C-alpha cells in the first residue's frame, strides 16, 4: 500500500494528486478507461500509477474519498425524520443513486466485496460507519437486529448494486432493498 500522503516526497505527492484529478475527469466522462490510459493522460508511467494505486479499486476509492462524506449527513437527517428501518432503506437508495452517478464505483465495490476487501479504504470505511450508525439506531429502537455487522450489510448492498445498480433498474433496486431491510428486522 502507498505510504501516508504526508510522508511522500513532493514530486511523488504531485504525481499522486495529478493521477487522482486525471482519473476523476476520466471517470466523469462516462466512458470506460484503462489504468494505463489514465497514467498516460496524467503524464506518468504505469509503474508510478501502480505504486500509488495497486488496483483499480484503490484509485476509484481515492477519487471518491471526499465525495462520499455528505452521505453521512444524509443518514443523520434521515434518522431524525424517519424510523430507523425506513431511514436505512432510504439511505441505501441514496447511496445507490450516488454510486450510479459515479462511473466505476459500483464495479469497485462489487470487486472489493468479491475479494473480501470490502471494509478497507476511504469509501468502504465511510459506508461502514454510516451503516453502523443506522443499524445501531435501528437496534436501539427495536426495529433492526442488534447482531448485524455493517461490513456484511455493505457487502449485501454491493451485491444488490451489481444486479440493480443502473438508473433504469430503480424499481428492482427498491424491491431488493425492501427484502434486505426486512431481513434485518428482529425475528
């Protein structure tokens, strides 16, 4: 893994930041792009890219690191205005919409879940923290089970997005999220 940003040499830090900006622009274009093409656009070698971001998932997560934080505020608002189980359903739908607007994030989350890596990195950490907050509120209210690990719910969410993450699949997504939330209710 890459050393913490604060310990990188100035030129390495510039390369890293330029790779992130270039990748964000490339992902925003809506076209599939290889890591090699991102490195070329950023004016660095592929070795430099892979030193900073060993996998595509690492790069995707870094691109979206700061963009996911508002979803925590969204969860807090939902918990203040809805019952926890409904807040969980609504938040997961909002997350799906957020992910659908960001090319590559759904694929990265699915790949991380499949490889057992879900739960590491900035995006997954944030998702876990939000899910933990909502699950805890739901358990305290007696609406959701208290023995649920946020990592497991995040992995389930990644799986749901792999099947119904596209905009035209929103009805299926809502049905699947209802099944997920129902499965998290106490018996």
